[in-house]
């Protein structure tokens, strides 16, 4: 009888171990690799905006993997403070903005989005990280993914995480040490720092319809630290209502009750423009807005030819918003701008 008991116990243990092994083998594996189109190491100029950092590919084996968030990270402590904005795109087919850093969640480095399936044996998912520098950016840093969040309890085994793009050499602060015996040198004309301003297309914009909007809608991002109200156009640009009183100059818009509440990621897909023209009197002159305080601004005539304006900025006329005489007269006017490049960009 003891022999049968031992045999029975052995069988139970054997099948328990076998069952555990099979279960462990069923755990999905999520593997991250750098895409071959990842940007090489870069030396960046101060204020660089909207530059590509890394393309990262995710593949699943054993079983499908479900994710709904990606943690951004750097290879140095506090490295994310070097960036004012980081944009995450799904570029598997086309380009779809998934989210931005920083956000308003408890984890500002977590970019959350709707559930995504990375299929076992299916086409891998490729994500692009694009970023803009803060004014204090300095040192060398690599930016990438630190982990994921999942809509189910079935978490995969991770392979290749954390994963980073190539090294970014940041501008930092240059300290000049005077020579004890300075030698006079001819004055040099400083080389201007050229930064590429983001466009709606570069931020993933395809159409207002895809965002659930129409031209002329007034919008405001709920749950963000930016309470501003904007109006949008078909080209993917938005203009700011500098002061609440300005919205009252346009009764046909329906005032504050007609403002559409949108999520911050939708707002961030639309680029803010500060170019205005008084269409009520058909004034052909275009003015640039200079923000002088929280609720005030000044207009400057952009005193250049239309041909030169388009050479300086191919999207120039797509950014021009019509205003009426009441709003035009509300702003003080100041010295002309002689180039499109002098028009300030508005950032909240």
C-alpha cells in the first residue's frame, strides 16, 4: 500500500511541475529594439525644437501583448528636465500622436493612450520619440523607454528594457575664461541659431475632422495647466484669445458656452499662430503678436513682401487669422517687424 501511495504522490508532484512549466512557457514576451532609422548621436543648438530622438520597435512572442502606456526615461538621473516637450508617435503605418510629456497624471513621465495590441507574430509596432529642449538643457543624455502599463493583469516578460536612443549633446551654459594677455581680434558677425518650428504635420495632424473639430471651433484643454481659449483653422493652426474680453468681440461664436472641451493631446497637435489681419476692412497688412503679459499683447506690422514671407515660412499664409476692427483697435501697436523670423512663438 505504501508503494501505491508513493507512486501517487510522485505522480501528483510530477504533473504539478509539468503544469507549472507549461504555464510559465505561456507568458508572453515583449521585446524592444532600436529601429534602423533611429537618429544618430546629435549635437543640439540652444532652443532646438521638434527634433527626432529615437524609433523603437516592439514585438510580441508566445502570445499577444496589450499595453496602454509607456514610461519615458533617460540614462541619467533627472534627465527629463532637459526637455520642455516630448512627443510620442505611432509610426507603424503613417504617423499618429499618442501622447506628450509632461502631462497632468500622477506620473508626468507616463504617456498614456488607448489599448494597443502587439500581436504575436504580427507586424511589430514602431514608436517615434520627438522632443524640444528646455532653456537650461545641458550635458549628455540618452532618452528612451523605461517600461509600460497594461490594461490586463497578464503582464509580459520584458526583453531589452530600458532602451534608449543615441546620445544627445545638449548646449548648456558656455563660460568664457578671459586670457591674461588678450589679443585684439576683428569683430565677427555671430552665426544665427536656426531652429525648426514644429508644423501641424510634424505633430501628427491630418485633419480637423480626425480630431472631431471644424474650422472656426473655439477650444480649451480640460484638465491641463493651460486654461486659454483658441480658435482653429483647417490647416491645423490655432490662435489665442489673449484676453477674455476679445471673445466678446465675436458674438457669432456663441461665447464661453460654445467653447469645446478637448484633451491636451488634441490641443498640442494644433500649432499656435500669432499672425493676424483685419479682414473687416480688408487690410492686406499682416501683424505679428507679441505677448507682453498674461492678458495683454502688442501688434507689430510684418513689413515684408508676400513672396519673401513665403520664402521665410512656406506656411505663412496658412497661419494668418482674420480679426475684426474691435479686436485690432484693442491692441497697442509698436515698431514694425522686418522679417517673419521676428514674430515670437507663443508657448504656455
